[in-house]
């Protein structure tokens, strides 16, 4: 154990010499990417899911459906790292836009989780009793209005645990963003370790950071589910 | 009120409604009975195009609403519907259930005028607050009428079947419809709750509402109906005032049906 002391001292030195600021920045970026990514993902997911369950009498829904299908196939069929690299080094430069690596990460994470959440959301929408839609339509509400006010809120409630899981996996997947030069938790701790080539303590603490974040999120989801379930409770 | 002309409904090769023509006048209480599979629910659901007819016309207020080009949402506001499974909005409280559609539609209708009024500082136009407050007052009044005022802030999951159906009736009344369609409103209820719902329907009928009711409640048909239709095999085979309908049935299939259910 004597050796561990040395390693701990090395870590403490690195931490004091600017490592702390780096970790705080990394933590901030990790959370930013995951949270904004999830929000974008939910919005995209709802839109795609609604398009995919829409009745397809007319031409426009049919075309939209095809576009959504191609979109989800692409994002579900390629690894996140590839999407980041293609976005950062291929697509955005080709479009002539200069975006920071952080913004690239947020956009790609949003698009990626949108593709995954759309399938979950579709299952959620299908799990809502069709009578809910009928009742809305019978009152003269449009398909879209009934969807947004009645069906989607119930669908989201039904799939809340899955959305929570998606959030957790987004947090974990942020560990690849250093491929395009963004600073995240992993990047910060690697920086600390590479100061003096002592990686044991930094990576141990990094793991603890991740697990604490995930545990906090799990708790948050549990509380949120409980408050959303108040419409199910008999009082 | 509603004129049905040569209404046909097919699912693939199966013909569910076979060339039905019938006219429903203002203030009438039309009760539709028949064996299961006779097409009576489909007939009712075609009246507000919840099922799109395969052929024929539904003339409501002079317009053929079976035409796909017609804005069906506009017409459905005037045709209430009450379902067998109640279909209250599970994510809304009782009060919100009743207020939702009136508020949403009125906000939508007045949106342009309200935006204009906002920029012109015109105070004569109704505000969002007033729309919501009016709908609220109306909803509370309806809740009192159906005797469930104390349930206003509860969610549907905490109500009994009979209470849910009474709320559902209040919800359709909130739109001030010209006619209400009832799709087996008491079939999913415990026997002891059937009475309260039928009583409310009777009161609504006494207030002069035009009603089309698909039901198995022969007592209701006899007591409240102004006309009773008997459907069999996708056709209306008997159409008479209740007294004649029950005492003097002509159609052999109806005779058989009545002998079983009465």
C-alpha cells in the first residue's frame, strides 16, 4: 500500500496544478452534452415517432416516413464515434460551417439519441389506448392537437424509465468526445494522469465520478416517475 | 339534422353496412338495437366519420361530411360522442377533461383576432384568460349538473365506471353539440351503475338534445326513444316508434331477437 501513497501524491500534485479546473470543465461539458443532447433527442424522437404512426393516406406523410426511416437507419447503424468524426471533419466543413467541437458533440448526440428515442417513443405512443385519440378526434380536435395534448404526454410517462436509461447511456457515451477534441470527464482525468504518467488514481476517481452521476440520475428518474404517477393513484 | 343517404361500409370484402338511408331530425331520440355484428356501432361511428364510409353520403347541416375534402374537425365539434369505454383523458383531471376541447378550439379560432387586438391595444376582444375562465365556469356548471362537483380536481383513474361515463357525457355537453352519439354507453358498467348513467341520459333527452343511442337497454329504448331502429346484417330492417316497435314487430328476425331479450 505504500506505493499507493506515492500515486495518490502524484495525483494530488496534478490536481492542484490545474487539474481541478480541467475536471470541472470536463464535468460541465459531459453534463451539457448529455442534457442538451437528450432534450434535442426527445424533440426529434417525438417528431419522428408521430410521423411514423401517422395514418398514411396522403403523399406527404409517406415521404416524411421514408426520410425518418433513412435517418434512424443511419444513426442506429453507425457507431457514435464515427458520427462524431463524420460530423466534425466531413459534414460541417463541407457545409462551410465552423462549429466548436463541443457544439458538434451536442448536435451529434442530439441526432443520435433522437434516432434511438424515436423507436422507444413509437412504442410508447402505441401503448396508449386508441380510445384516447378517438375521444380527442370526436371532440373536433385535430390529429396533431390530440397527439400533443393527450397521447404524447401519456406515452412519455409510459416510457420514462427508458428515457432515463437513454440519458444514462448518453452520459457514458460522452467519453468518446475527445476524438474530436472536446474536453470531457475522461479527457480531464487523462490529462491529469499524463502529467506524470500515473494513471491509477485518476482513472479510479473518474470511474467514481461516472457512477455517482448515474446514481443521482437514477434517483431523479425515480422521483419524477412517482410525481407523474399521481394521475394513476386513487385519492 | 343528419341525413344518411345510401351509406355503405366495407372492410375488404366484408360489407358491414349495406346501403343504409335514414334521416334523423332535430330533437329526435333514435335508439339503435340489434344483435352483435349487425353493424349498429359501425353505423353510429360513420355518423361523425370516426369510420370513413366506403360509399354514400352523410349530410349534416347541408354538407356531405363523408366527403374527404370537408374539414371534419369543424363538424365534429357539433356532434358529441360518448363511448362504451368512456375514453376520458387519463392525463387530465376531470375539470381539464371537460375544459380541454372548448378552450383549445376557442383559442385557435380567436388567435388571429387576439394577436391583432394585442397590437392595436383593442380591449373589446375576448382574452385568453376570459376564454379559460368561461370554460371553467361552464365545466363547473356541467359537473354540478351531473352531480360530480366534488370530483373536479381528481384524475379519471380514481372514478368508478358510472362516474367516468357521467363525466364523459358532461365533456360532450361542454361543446354545446347539436346531436350526441352514444356508443353502448352502459355496456362496460357494473349493473348497479347502469341506472345513474341512464338517468342522466334521460335528463339530457328531456332537455331536447338530439340523440342517437346504440344500446342493449330495452327499457331505455321504450321509455326515452322517439324512434327505434333494428339493424341486422348491415341493414336497418325495422324503424318505428317504440310502442309499435315492441308490441307489433313485423320483421321475423326482430321477433326472434325480442323474444330472446325481453
